[in-house]
């Protein structure tokens, strides 16, 4: 089970950057930090939130893939039967 939770370092880095982007979006919405004058706070918060979610998707996909392989290995080992 511990093998399911181990993620490659690039995926963990993307996950961390995504979390930081979502936290930045929340901070903008609650006026904890100020947005640059060139862009509105709402637009920047929306962009940061979407980017953060997209950056977190690879980790979620990898965890779901590994979980599916662990729960139903016969679905993923079809090439072994032909040997």
C-alpha cells in the first residue's frame, strides 16, 4: 500500500506548486494580498485557481491509476497472458 502513495519528484513538485496557486487564489479573494494594478483580483484569482487545479491533476491521475492496478491487476496484465 505504501507504493501507491509514493509519487515521483516532478509530480510532487507540480502538486506543491498547484497547492500554492490555490492558496494564492484564496488569499486574493479574501484580500489578504493585493493584486497588481494591471489585472483585477477576481480575474487573477480565477486564473490561479484553474492553474492550481490543473497542476494537481497529474498526481490525482497517477494515484487513481495505481489504485486501479492494485484493485484489479487482471485488467492490466493482459500482455502477460500472451507470452
